C-alpha cells in the first residue's frame, strides 16, 4: 500500500458519517490498487491500439484469470480478447468536372467538393438531373445512372440526399445557395471520427457546389441559376434533365485501429436459462493535453479505471461464492470514449444470443460519491429490471433516489449501445444519484489530466456499489427469483 492509500483511507474515516453498512476497508484498498495501477502514467491513458492498451489488456486478463473466470469470447481462436477493428476515413482528394455535349465547362477553383463513403469512387461523365429542393418524389428509372442536383434547405438536407441515393441516384450534388459554405462542409467531413470496420465499403458520392460554381457550369446552356431557383419554387415541379454531364471522383485516407474487448465468464449451473452481463469500459484518451501543459496524460482514474476496478472485485466475490443458475459474463469494452464502439461490436458479434441476456449492468465512473450516498439508476423505466433492483436495494438497506433524472446520461454510456439492441441494460450506482455532483465532475477533472489518483479520491462509495452489484447479480442469476426472458 502506498502513502496515498493510507492518506485516502484516513481522510475517509475522519469525514464519513455513520452509515448502515459495515465498512470494507480491505475492498477499498483493493479497488485503490487497481485504479492506481490502471491510471498510472505507465498505461499512458489507455488509448485503443497503443502500448497502453496492451498493458491494460494484460492486467485485466491476468486479474480475471487469477480470480478463476474462464474466457467468455466463445471463440477458441481469440480466448479472452475479442478483436474489434475501428476505421476512420478522412477525405483525401476530390475532383469535379462538368461538360456539355463533350465540351468541358470551366469550374472556378475551390467551387466544388465531393466525398465518398468508400476508399475511392469514380463516376464518369454522368448526366445531371435537377430535382429542385429534393422534396418531390422522383422515379427510380429517372434517377438511375444520373447525378441528382438539388438546392440545400434546412436540417433535413442530409435525409433528402440519402433518400435520393437510396432511390438509385448515381450521386447527389447539393447547391450551397444559402448560409452554408464549402469550408464548413469540408470541416465537418474531416471530423467524422472512428467507426466499426464493416465488410462492405460504401461508395456513395456526395458532392457540393457553390452558387458561383453552378453558375459557371450552367453558362452557355438554356437555364441559369435564377431559372433553376424559379423552377424549384413551382408547386408542380418535376425533375428535369439538364444539358450537362459531370465527372466526380473522390478518395479517402484510411486509418485502422486494431483493439479488443476483454470477455470473461463464470459458468452457471443452468446456462440455458440465460445470462447476466456486467460491463465497464477500459479505454480512455491517451495523451489529451498539449504542451506547454506539463501533464499530458489523461489517466482516467474515475473514468473508467474505477469501473474496471469495481468489475474485477465484483467478479472476485461472485467467483468465490456459491454457484449461480445463470452464466455471468464480464465485459471490459474498448473505444467507449470514441462512440461506444466496443459495446456496439459486442452487440453485433456477441458470444451468446443477445436475447439470452436477462440483465446487464454497466459500470462507468463509479468513484464520484462517498459511502452512504443513495443509488441512482441510469436507464430507469427503460427496462423491466427496476422492480428487481428496488427489491435488492431494500434487502441491502440501500436507498434509491426517486425519479429518472439520471436518464439524462443514458446515451452517454455503453449501456445505450446495448439498449439499442434490446438488451435490458442499466447503470446502478451512487455516483449517478445526484445530477449536481455529476455536473461538478464534468466541469472539473472529467476528460482532463486532472482525472488521476490524488488525495481526495474516495473509493468508499465504489466499495458499497461493488457489494450491491454482487447482490444484484445473485438476484438476477437466480432462476427462482427471475424467470427466463420470454421470447
Ligand atoms: Zn469518458
């Protein structure tokens, strides 16, 4: 135990009010040891795809193996560590060339931009079909092989572009005839971020042109920009083939990250009756500050070394106790911080049918409140789990705050990715019972180098939440208390 541990424990003893539960200082020390290790600079902020990931996976894998879990990947080629591939595509190059009856039209520099959802997409000399504001239905036969040219309008532009592509347009070209500039469109596209790598690479072409650009493209033809605006404003507008062809080409630069979810399991006696899932994200941001700041590493002590620490100590207690009816899965997810991607990968490629999961509990940022704090439920009212949770709370003499204020955070945690796949998932913790406390964290150390092990880090509430989850899992894993999910 280091100096910090002793100081934190001493401070907690001094200021903690008399609580109903007997204090488990050994558990608090074990939690602090995990958090201290995972949030040390040696792990460099636990960024997916880095050495920090390798260290994190090794630590979690070794802990879970020693506790006596077995691999939960159900994939002998990838025991314990389920691969997750992330891909980011950044626009790299873009080319737009208009022609009329085989003769090139002049295009002012910087007046067009085209993006592809794939690696490289080329559309050669396709006829242009003017579809006004895109609000009128256009037939599949009319769109096939053509570039749909439309005026942008409001927030639904992206929806109308997608609808035209789906209806068979070879590409969509939007005239920026309002507030939005090409630079704004470009800036937005370059920030698109990571996604799960899927097998098929889309090849949708999505082009933009300034008012000046389209004026030049139309020059010398029967219709100018003013005429297009007038046409689009007609109530009985119908799509019109323009005497114009366009070549579009776009490429992207791809960055891949090979990362992993860790999955362990305690086998139950009646696995055919379903499973319980506990999850916490292991990843964080790596180095997130920039010089001249001295401390560049975002260690993520609370977010979410504390959740992994809790998950591990829950596993230890469940593995030691009597056998349960249901399987219990332990999932340490990757890439939560960049969009719940590890949880999404688990849901898309699960080690067991998702409808077998009777209850799932996410553990994120579990070290915000001291012992004696009531519990909040993130996802309250969204699953059939509430009654069981309240019954366990009563038996454990834990208070649960009324209302569903904590649901303000439901989309910001891994449970959301599972809920979207109909897995009944909640986050139950004293950390999430008081909005003001959570907001103080968000305004303070959250996602900053300050989220590290330091005096004042109080794991006494986390320890109580560990004990509560042990009881929760025992309840939901008990066939007599919770029947199998009906299909
Ligand atoms: Zn976070």
